[in-house]
């Protein structure tokens, strides 16, 4: 079967230090994301979003009355769409079986190794036909990611073997030649890595720490300080901290110095923050976190629904 790249996914960390998985289509455009969250009752679940950031589906780990562990899947309306479980086999790889709402088998997946010993996950439809693969990719000097490849029906007598992310090997001679080249290449790479890895890792660690410094306050003891403007004439100072996806803090107009309570949420690089006075909603900030750690967006005043642009510049964090 031929394999065509259909997309990829990559582990990432947002501005506030939250980890999530970003999904891309075959053209490299963002197609959605997922993140692990915790409900108000303390249960962990995986939330999926579409390319517009809207909730699309989610799943959670559950246990039946008899102690059997399984994963329950839901759609965006919290309706059950099916479930899956891990199935063990003697002398063969375990696999994950997927079921629909009628408890009929709908698909399965199995962890396998290609000709070169690289791990990948093969997915099958309910009839056992290959549908797509998921393989770990990424070089020494780049972030790792998962490559998704679609399967297309090929000749039934084909003797080709699929190498996850590496195409097909159609003959033993090509495999041997590729193996020799691989050994030589690995030797060269090891030599380069031994010489340069410590220097590179030191530089990479330093630059990441410098770039990510404003992200390091992802706990209740650290408060982020911003200075900014609403419209062209209102100067403000903002203090905000994060707990999970929830934001809280205060802000005040520098002219009046009267604190206004803030509560809000963050999703990816988008933030929504509400201002309260005496528990009454007075204004709303809808913003986006930029690469330079600025937050830019629209401000809405509650009493007259007047909208103005706002801009916040990160100054420092404090305790």
C-alpha cells in the first residue's frame, strides 16, 4: 500500500507554560489542537479543538463495574460516540480496539516496528484494512513530531515493506545498500554530535531560558506585571497570575490607582479577562499573546459597550 503524508502533530508549550499538542494538515496549516485538562471534580480528560479553537471532541479514562479500564469518547455536545480499550495478546503485540455506540468493532491500532527497527502505530478499519500510520519523526537539532500517513490500496501481491516516514523498500538489494549508507551516515553524525552537542545544548538551553522567561510564572506565587494602554489616552498597570487555565489578578488606571478585580481564562495564545467592581462586571479584555510576550486585543466597556484597542507590555514577574 502506498502512503501519502496527511498531516503531523507536535508537542508544544504555550506562553503560560501549559503543554498541548498542535495538529497540522498535509500543507502545514494548523488544523486543531488537544490538551489535557482537569474538571472541577478533579478528573483528567483530553480536550480537542478544531482549527478555529472551538471545542470539537474529548475523551476520558474510565473503569467499569468489574474493574475493566477503557477510554470513553464524546463529541462537542458531550454525547458518547464510542469507546476503546487495550487488548493483550500472547506472543503478539498488544493493540487498541475501538467500538462504536452499539459496541460494534469500528477500528483498531497496533504499535509496530518497520524494517529499520523504528516504532510506528498502524491503524486499521473494522475489516482489518490499513488506513493510516503514525510515526515519530524529527532530527537531532529539531523538535520531534508525529507524521501521519494515509494508506491507499495497492497491489495485493506487493512485497514492499513500509518504513515509517521513510517510504518503501522494494528489493533486498536496495535495503542492503540503504543499510550501508545508513551505517556510514550514523558514524559521521555521531562524530559531529560528540564534538558539537555540548556546545549546541548549552546555547539552546540559554536561549530557551531567555526566551521563555515570562512563562516561568505558572504558579500561584508568581505574579506577572504588565504596563499598557486602552485606546490612546488610558494608561493602565496589570498584575495577573495563572492557575491551570484560569487567570486572576487586578488592574488599575495609573491616574486613579483604584484596583479592579480580574478573572479570566487562557486557551493557547488567546486570553479573555473580565474586570469586576463590587462583583459587578465592568469591562472585558479579549487578546492574543504575541511572540514578544505583548498582549494585544480589544477592550469592551460594559456600561455602554464601547470598544477600544488595548496593548499590554510584559515588564517583570514578582512574588
